[in-house]
């Protein structure tokens, strides 16, 4: 019974679909069909029509793609033919040019234009430095601790001149200073006096260690006196003067903040061209004497020695406004030995701290410690109530100054 009902339902559904299809093609619809079945049949027919339209468009696009591929293939073939023809023309032109060059006689080369000397100097030479004036002042009034009104001024300058050519580097550094102090009693004393020149020749080895030669010269500008006695001269221009010639190796970091020079064989010459000081044997020269016949033999003006020279330079900014620089120069004397058979040592250690206030205003702290075994100072003892010089020995020399400086750099 169920099979009969199911078969009858299929026949009814088929007849309904046929009636709906005939109605959609312009025939009269059957009123006994429900609106829902009628709308379903109409939508299905629209989908069939859209599908057929899309299939025709797809077939047309495929034909156009085939035509474009054929055109592109023909263009590629034409491009290849043109490239082959261009290469053939370039080969023929090269052969023709070579043939023409062989037929044309070669002219001798004339003088080449020289490089501009100004350009070469700008590329190889570097020059910079600075100069300024340092002023200190002291004023006292009814000051119980005592003291004396005074003012002091010091002019200073320094420069660095370097020349680079291929593997060689030459550098000349100079440092100059001269200062005086004036006291309330109108007494004037020399405060500072320096003339230092350093020349170095470096052979670049493409490493941080390089073969170097260094010459250092030190002296002063004016006479120095045994203050407060300004009638006794204890030093003058070229008395003393020191010239150190060294050859060895130098090392420097990439930023050049640290440099060291080592010389196992260095020569140091001391000049004393003030004959009174030379006769007294000052600064290590051989002093004058009377021979057996009572004839005065003047003192020598030059004293030479050999030794080890070590020079260390270091500079480091501390923040944005503080700059510290130091230079340590040591010389170990081979020739003159101490009583305990140890090498005599000469040391010069300079320390400078710049507190930058503005572009042209700086506070400068300078500390210089020096020890020279040939520079002696008297040792006093009280004998029968009178201070008497009993010996002359070398001592550590210390100089310190601090003040406001007006500076200009270039």
C-alpha cells in the first residue's frame, strides 16, 4: 500500500513540473498549482538560463586568450630575431674599429696635468690648536689670617700640525705658556714659562703598532730667579734646554684617546748656554774648575746621555663639559747610575682638567710633577745657629694652578 502511494506522488510531482515549465514559456498556467511550487519552477529556469549565458562567455574568453597567446609567441620570436641581429651588428662594428685602430698611428703621450698643490695640501695637512689667557686675582682687607694682595696672568697657546702621505705620518705639536704674578708691593715674579716642541715620524704598518721616531725639545723663554731674591739667576733661555731623540714603536687606539711610545735606545742632550750656570755645574753639566796651574777651565755647556724613553698620552671626556688630558714622559739613564747601581729616572707628568663653561670660557686645573736627577736643591742644616747648605739633592718638583681662562680654538 505504501508503494502505491509513493508511486502516485511521483507521478503528481512530474505533472506539476511540466505544467509549471509550459507556463514559464508563455503558455497559460494551471490555476490548481500552489504559488510556492510555481515560484520554485520559475527560479530554476532563470538559473539554467544564467548558466548557459556564462558558458557562452567562458567559451568566448578562452578563444580570446588563445589568440593573445599566439600573438605573444610571435612577438617573442621577433624580439629574439632582433637581438641576434643587434649582436651581429655590434660584432661587425668592433671588428671595424679594431681595424681602424691598427691603421691609425699611435701618438706619444704628452705631459700629464699635475695635481693642484692646494688640493694636495688640504688633503694631507691638518692644523688645529688654541690660545687663551688665564687670570687669577686675590684681594685681602683686614684679613686676620694674613696674606698679600696679588694678581696673576698667564698667556698660553698650543697647536698640532700633521702631514699624511701614503704610509708616512709626520706630526709637530707645540705648547707654550708664560705667566707672571704681581704683588701688592709691586714685586713681579715669573709664574709659568714653557716652550715645548714634539716632532714625530710614524711609518704606518696597518696595525695599531707602528715604527716611530720622536724628537722632544723643552726650554723656557725668560730668566728665572731665586725668588724673593731677583738678582740671582737660576735659569734662562736654553739654560736648561733638553732635546730627546728616540726611535722605537708606538701604539694608539682607534679613537686615539690612548697612545704610548716605547724606545729602548734614546739619546738625551742637556744644553746650558748660560756660562755662569754652566760653570756652577747646573742641570748635570760638568762644572768649571781650576787646573793644577791655576788656570780656570770653564764648565761644559752640553751633557749627553743614553737610555730608555717611554711617553704616554691619554685624553678622556668626562661628560659633556669636562675634558681630562695627561702626558707622562719617563727617561731611564743607561750611563749615570745611582749608588745602588740602579738606573736613574727622570719623570715629567702633566695633568690638565678643562671645565668648559661656554665656547670661549673655561676653568683650567693644571698639575705638573717633575723629577730630574740633574736638578738639585740645597739641603740646609743649622750649624752654630746659622743655616748652612750641607748638600744638594734632587727633589720632586710640583706645580699647580687653577683659574678662569678665555680660550679660542681653531
